C-alpha cells in the first residue's frame, strides 16, 4: 500500500507547465448516457483524437500542463479531452455500489454521439488506457489507439492489488488518518478538483479487458511505457496480446514518463501513419 500511496503523492508534485494563451482549450460539458454532466476540453481542428487521463488526475494535469494536447492539436488534429467521471470538473456523487457498469467507457460513447463524429484515434494514459480498451470493446469505433502507462496486468481480470492499495489510501483519508497514502489522496483531490468519493466510485467501476477479448481487437495500437514502469505489468506483454500492436519504450517511471518529450512525438508519428494524404 505504501508503494502506491507514494506514487500518487509523487504525481501530485509533478511540475506544472502552463499552456500559452494561444493554446488555451475551450471547456464544454455534455450529458452522458444517464444524464450525468461530463466536462471536456477541446482544441485544434482535423481528425478527432480523444484523450483519456489517469486515475486521480484530470485532462489539464495529464495532457495540457505537459503540452501533450497542444502538440497533438498543432500537428493537425481535433483534440477532445474529458475529465473522466468522478474526476476534476466531472463530479459524480453516487456511492461506489451505485456506479453504472463500465460507466467511464459508456461516457465516451455518449461523448462521440454528442460530437457527432467517431474518433480517428483514442489516446489514454494509465486508467485512461484501461478505459480506452473497454470503450473499444463496447463500441469498436476508433480508428487507432495509443495507450500509455499500461501493461499486461490490464488484461488480468482477477488482479486487484493496485486497486486495493488505492482504495485503502482513500478510505484512510476519509477517516482523517494522517498516513502517506491519505495525504497523497487529499493532495490529489485539491490539485485536480476531484473528490475522494469520486475516486472510490471510479475504482469500483473499473473493469479490465481480458486477453481473450483483446485478441478480438482489429485496430492499430501503440503501447507506450517508461523504462522504469512496471506498475501495470509489462508493456511489451500487453502489445503481444493485441493483434498487430506495436510497443514503444519511453524514459521514466509510471509518473515521469508523461513528461518524456518522446511521448507526444511517438503519438503524433503513430497518428500520422494512418492518416490519408491530403
């Protein structure tokens, strides 16, 4: 548990890189499948690329502050990045047991219905990658997937160790305990606008996509993990489970690989590979 609490706390301390004024994204909301309002940021024009952030984060922290969203938009893409249910500007107050099954994936189905455009590509990181896999399983409507911070433990439907550790840290914070895990979760909520209730709910609704289901995917996929990132298993191992998937190694841990300049470069190169010539 201490290991995972330390990870969350370290992420809360990652440097903030403000976007330049001309790169500022517009903020919108839409009503999801059950009427829940979900916030999203939007920037750029071109083929639609949806960005899904990690657990206890938000779109701004994961994709805009490091400049990833702006770089993808500058490369000629229409970037849409939601704050996932229970995170950031998309609060959801239902108790964990009342979260709809596959809620986050279904939110993205509602998002593209709202946008009236299927995504050219989906880009996820950590929990966002787990959610991207579920979304593709349910809808099969994205043209490409670039998934960061995720390995083959994301295909193990029985492995709950990481979720259990996060859940213990959140409950410690709710109980007012002064532990590293509790402090990290409170820091994350303050930094991102999220809530402890939302984090618990998101964990309760998290579903992994098993290897037999991944084997049915027929979509170009790129897996990216840091050279020191084994938090969600093996990146090459996950790539081996998805037909035709490629793997790209980044520099850093599960947290710091987000700041590797090679991350947006690799994503943009992958997006450009499948884009028809004008």
